C-alpha cells in the first residue's frame, strides 16, 4: 500500500473534495504521478439506460476523453466512468454523490458506493433530448471532468432505451408494481387497482426504472392539496412509511386510478378514487427547482423554507433570531426529504470552516453550530455556485431585524 500526498507546493487550505490539483503516490521511497495507461479504454454508463449500457469515450486532444450524455424525459441523468469494461469493472467517479463539475475525481478502483455525477438540464433551461458533451481529462497532473450542452441537435438513437415507471406504497402492499405506458399517449403511464387496506386509504410514490434513487414524490405528504408540488426524480425511501407519499382516501375495494405524465421535464401525477370521482392533479414546480429548508433546534427540527435570492438564483437565504439557549444547531434539507441532507463533516462545526457534505441520507448528529446572544439575528446563506464547498454554507450576524422574530 502507498500514501497519496498533494503535489509539491500545493495548498492544503482546501479539503480533498475541493482540491483539484495533482497527487503524488509514495511507494516506499519512490514517488509516482497518477497517470493513465494510454492503452486503456473508458466508457460512460448512467441512468439514461438504467446503467445497462456502456458508451465508449473517444480520445480527444492531449489527455482528454470525450463522450456524450443525452438527457431523457426528466431532464436529470447521472453517470460514472468505467475503465476497460472487464470483469474488474474499475470505476472513475467523484468523491460525493450527485456531484457537479468542481468535485474531486477519484479512481479507477472498485470502491464506488453509489457516488456519481449529476447533469441537471432543468438549471440550464434545455429541453429533453439535449446532448451534453462530457470531457474527462486524465493527465499525469490531475483528473477532472466538465460538461456543456451542445447547440446542435443530435438524432435520436435507432433503439432508444424505454424507461419504466413503478408505483410503490401501501396501495401496492409496499411492493413496487409496474405502471403501463400508453402507446397512443407518449409520456403517460397508468396504474389501476382497488384499495387493499381493511382500514381504507392508500399511499404511493413513483420510481423511475424501479430505482429508489430516482423517486418521484410530493414535497410533503398530501391527500387533496394539489398546490403541493411534485419533486424528483431523486433519492428517496419509498418503502418507508414516514417518507413523503401521496395519500388517497377510500374504503376497502374502491377502484383507484393513478396517472403519471412526463413531458418536456414537466411531471404531473393524477389520482382518482371511485368510478365517478374527479382526478386530483399535482404538478412539478414551474421553475423546476429544488426547495431548501432549514431544520434545527430553533424550529424543533421541523422545516423552514429558505428564500431564493432574486439577484443571485443559486443562493438561498434565511434570517432567524438566536433564542434563550444562545446557540443555533442546524442542517439544511432538500425538498423536506431526510434522504437529501446537507451537513458538515463533524458535530458543532462553524459554518464556512469545513467541507459541506451532501445531499445525502447520512449526517445524524452532524450539525452546524452558531452561538449568539438571545435576540441576535443571523443570516444563513446557501450558495450552490460557491467556488469551493467550504464557502457553500455561511452564517453571519445581521444588522436588521427579522419580521415577527
């Protein structure tokens, strides 16, 4: 076994997840650089085919490999890089799950535990079918990755992968069941059953390709409130009763119908209970953005939504007063979903002084801590466009008061 150290004169002001320079690998007294074998082939694999296909990347200029990812109907696709596609299935991947382009790249190795990159076309305002050029740079100095949407149209593949959608909840006795696609209505999937529970009612979420990391769910558990937006596809725990579900009312044996429609990245979920009942319809947010919530000791570990900065759309802000306990402890939760928490690497961490982890289902007890006098107003800022993940979450005293604080 060897030891990895940063290249000579490299700064240690950034954590390994944010550091983008080279590493030297020490084996005994010999230092070698991380470098590719020029004879190896690299492939893209991802959610566009439910991880079932491998598209070879072409050798580009210098030390780069170039490939394409075409966005599907949900405008969100995840991917990894596989080397040689042999029995070892060595993988190149980011150090965190659902990573962007700035996160450190590791591998090839067999240690991947679900970490991958996420291309989210919703934030770029592109339509389904948009191709992204993915450029992977594997030099002796560093590994890095970047992607950008292509302006020119890419012809659809001759045999496009047909995605499936599955419904899961008490409505299906917690066993995922496939929804039927409508050939005459592309982008529509349906499911019919009878209420199976003796006590009546039923709950459900929807999974793309029967994959819990691509769960479609409501922002909060709801019955008839159609103002609650549809979120996802993203990480979820659809088999857990406490996870957000759509909840239907009806007696045992009542006919029930659920319809999913995915068109141009817009997702709608409709449900009706009873032969002549009207449909309740829920839709994805008009801005197609995730929601971010403060949760901590000041709100009883409930959810307080952070507001999007109108002048900086990638920043979310919240002002809050310190209470009589003289300390605020908190995390940030995406879409009220405990599977997508944002948190520090250790407990009682001051914001801005350590790496930001997540969104991830981990993080129990790993909270940011902000001390202050009772009544002191603080401003929490989540900056999704921060240059490094240490500056992604900041919290500073304010000079103006919070309304109704």
